[in-house]
């Protein structure tokens, strides 16, 4: 049966000096949710995080040391742990990134650590106080899973073998006993391991053929030492539209896999970077043109995935290998006054919309995209959390991830609609971006993103085969699209509750411009 749900939208103040109440509700968009045609499962791992030994991402962001006055558990910040537990982080990729291909795991275990210069990020001294055991402790505290990146650039297969044995061996080997002496007798579970990072650039400047030769060796000889807890192996994939790298890896997998060699994932790196390198678009104080251009850039993620997936489909029509987008997000100009090598940037309402658009792109392709990691988790790039000494603030991006928690493990449901157009100058964007899913809680969840910063949006949604008795959720909007949360004013951009009114088979919702809204329809 057909349930008609109408969203009649009100107006809030938006950016670009538009006064409150100035933007009228605009043309209705009709949207249909077909619950009779469920799609793939939206893997919870597409909400993964990335924590690199970079700037204040680890030190000050996660690790403050056991003697710090900042409340901590074994040196790990309690406030950060609580915030990350609330968004149910499925996995954390570590230690990099470019840093991973010069990381030697022995520098960061035991009572005496080896101090190194972080040549990947700013040539600053790295004490290695945060190493393997601290990372695993952090993973356990937030209830997540480990995704480690192997050193394929400066390291060796033997070194990677030793690291995996140290972490996973469940028998009394020398390395397992060393782990026990360092405080953890039980083996760790390494859910995923990345076989290198960006081997086409900072990970070794390899050609596709050079990398596939290394891939075969590492995938053959490195893995879990605990048969009860196998490790998924993820190969380095492309970082551009060029399909040559994907072709080489997939061809190698197709022709050479067997009992001694296999992989389960292929990575893809793609950032929202507009108008050339180095990234220079400001994180705040931007105009409507910059707003529109950056959103258009982030929407290129969909065609990029489709192009690489088409190559994967040639060799893997059954989609056994996941496409793992383990670096994505907005890469903007560094925050003024910060160390540019630390990649700290402002995080605004525009970034919240960027996050929602990418998650929606991944969800629509959930049959192939089964894991993703936003870059990065704390104090770096499009972060969830910013810290300054004892202070902590949650970003608009964090709030999107929390609003989307019901989509973790949910079943994708197709939606159809004419998105209409938001036009600014020479840039044309869809006004609406929407997805739907049936959550593990049995509810139908809708995500509705209004890209238009100047006008509200009316959505007339029909749910086939489903009759809602209530509709509740949250809307994330802001006074301006470049509004940010600061340590002094942490609640400028926070979700507000929203509830629908049922009337004559319709659900009426109120949504602002330039917003992200997630609502549940309960049977």
C-alpha cells in the first residue's frame, strides 16, 4: 500500500548574509521509498576512522600519557574515548598513511622506546610513546577493530611477519611471550591489514607491476598467527581516475590467487580538493561560489567509484573483493596560525554536508564498497574531534556520523526522486540527496540532505509496502554554511530533534536549507 509522507519545510538563516525567514519554501520534490526491493547491507565498516601519526592526531588527540592531568585511562584521553564510543566506530586505520611506510613497529613496544624523526609529516620528533600496545588498548576502549597498515616501503616481509606474530600469535612463541611481558598475554585480533599505502607515490613510487610483485610476497607470507581470528588483506588501490593500477592488481588476483595467495579488499583514496594542489580552499569565511564548487567536487566520488568498480567487475563479477575507500574527506587550507604540516583545518556545516554526501554515495554502492575510512579522526583534516590541552569539541562532521549510526549494518532500500537543481553561477548541483535503509532495529531510516543554502525544500515521500505510525529524528543545520563549533562555543552546529505529524496518511516534517536530516519511520 502507498503511504504518502509530505515534508513541508520551514526556513532558518543561512550563510551569505541571508536574514532569518528570507528564504521561502520551494517546489515540492516527490520521493518514493520501495521497501519491497531491499538491496545490499550497508556494512558498518564504511563508517571507519583513520588515525595517523601526524600532527596532533595521536599525541594530544588520543594519547596524553599516564601522568597527564587530563583525565585518562592508561594514557588515553577519557573524553575522546567516550565521544568515539557514542558513534560506534567500527575500525580505526593506523599508523598511516604515508607514515606507515617508514614505520618500524619495534620502535613502539616495550619499556624503552626509540625516538625517531617523522619525515613524512613535518620532521618533528616522534617519541613512539604510542605504539602497538597503546593502539590496541585504544581500540578496545572505544569498542572498535584494528586495521593496521604494513610497512611495504621501508620495511621487509620478515619485519611484517614479526609484527603480526607479536600481535596475533596464540601459542607461546618468543614474540607472543614478549607481548605478554609487555602486559597483554592474550593475542590481539587484527581484523584487517593494509599491504602498504599509496605505493604509487609516498609508499615507494612503484609501478603497478612492481607493486603486484610485492603484493604477492606480503599476501603470501604475512597474516594472522591465530587460525581462530583470520585477518582480511587489503591491497593498495588507485588514487586517481586512472584504472591501470586497479587493472594490474585485479589481474594478479584473478591469475595467481589460490591457497597461498589471496586478498579481500582493494583500497581507493580520493579527497575533496578543489582548484588544484596544494589545498588552499578556506575552511571558513568562504563565499557561496566556494560552497558550491567544493560540493560539486565531492560528488565526483560516485563516478570515480563506478569507473574503478567496472574494472573490478571484469575480474570479480561476484564482488568477492571489497572496494575500500580508506582515505576520503575534505582537504582544505590549514587553520591560520597552525603548523601547515599538521594538516589541521576548520570543520564547518559545509563539511557536514560533504560527509553525508559521501556516506550516501558509499551506501548506494554497498555491494562493492564495504569499508571506508574518513581522514582523519582527531585534529587532522576532516576530523570528528578537535582538542586543545584539556579542551575538546565535537565537529559538525562528528554529528553526521552520530546521526547515521542507525545505518550501520542496515539494509539499503532504493529511493527514486527528481532531485531538481540548485544553481549558482556556472555550478549546478542536485538540490536533494537522499537514501533509505531498514535498520537492524526494524525501522525505516531516511537521510535527506538539502544542498541548497538559500531555500528550504519540500519532500513528498511515498513508502510502498510500509505504513508509518510515527516519524522522528534529527536535523543538523547552522546559522551559516561556514559556521563551526569552537572550544568557546561548542554548540553552534548541533543536531536538533525533529518529529513528523501524521495527518491523512501523510507525515509532515520541517527541514532547513543546507542541512542534513535523519528520521526514522516506525511501523
